[in-house]
């Protein structure tokens, strides 16, 4: 445990890459390390259990358990970490989040990519400072109805999730810049008020079941990247597509769209147009 002790002295509890404890199953009580400002977790280790005393690390800013596949749950005490800003749980065995995760009022970054999480607690909608949420390739099938209350969110990655629809409240996210729904193979429709996402810059809908595009999408004045590639059921686009004045790249590869609206010629910033034939126009 020598390397563990040295890490604590540097104000970082860090055991990833430490060969002597790579197979540790249970972390020790951390009550004595309450002044530790960061815990650089135990990435790529065999940790199975976390001590409830982790909630005593009141100055904790960064917590990482990436690739800890034997870690199935987090203690509820983790929700006491009032200064936690970054929580990394990528490709770990976590099956559910604590119901009170919304108490992490300073949380800005949450990565659950490739985790076993199937359900997001309603309290996640209380994370008013959350800016980045990665749910890439996790097992979430539904977003909470009040998801739009996450006021500060600017990047949402839902690639390969099994969600069928998006709650209308998501369109209240006035700071959302990137929404990636690529390979959400069960997704059939978009919210009618999609155009309310006034800051949206990138929208990726590759390989979804989307058949209709709400006309409100044309209100997205800051949208630069729009990707419908492999949306095999998509046959047409809104006639006023030319109102997307910032659009730079439009991908319609492997869709049923054969003709684009004439208003597309109003798009002065459009540099890339990929059609279903695979052609690219500049």
C-alpha cells in the first residue's frame, strides 16, 4: 500500500496503475483523508465495494472509477460530496445511481458510457450545474420527464442507447450545443418543439428510425452540423430548411431523400452536402 499512502500526501488518492494493489476488492476507510481535494479513483482495478466514509471527503472535486467492472453500486454517502465536479464511471459495472444523486449540486461532468446503468433517477434533473453527460452505449431506455431542468447542460451523448422517444422538456435546454443520438436504433420521433434548442450547434441522428423531421428544426439558427445518415425511413425535409443560416454540413447518406428543398440554396455557409447517392456537393 506504499504508493497509496504517498498519493494521499500529495492531496490525491490515486491507485490506478499501481501494480501492488491492482486487484484490491474493497477500499480502506478514508475518514482520515478528509482534507483530500481530489480522489483520482482506481481506474482499471478490481474494486468491488466503496466505503461509506467516502462521503467524508468534503473537498473532493474529481472522482474516477473508469473500467472498474466489478464495482456494481455506489454508496449513498457519495451524494454528500458537495464540491464534486467530475464523476467518471466509464465502462464500470455500476447498475444504478444513488436516488439522491441530485444532491451533487456542483457536478459539471458525468460519464456513464459503457456502464450497466438502465435507469436515471429523477433527482438527476436537479443537477443545475451539469454541463456534460455521457450515456454512450449504456443501457438507459428512457430519460426523466423533467430532464429539461438541467439548465446548464451543453453536451448530451446518447449514442447506442435504447431510448424510443425524447421527453419534450429537453427542448428547454437553452445552453445545449451538442446532441448526439446516433445509433439509437429504437428512436422513432423527435420533439415537435425541437427548434427551441436555441444554442444547438451539432445534431447527430445517424441510424435512427426517424421518419419525420419537425418543421421547428429550421429555427435552429446556430446549427452547423446535421446528420441523418442511415435514417432509412426518412423521405423528406422541411421546406424551410434554408432558414438554417449557419448550417455547414448536412449528411443525408442512405436515406430515401432524393430531392432537397429549393430553399437549401439560401444556405450560404453550407460546404458539405452528402446525398443518398453518396455524392458530395460543395
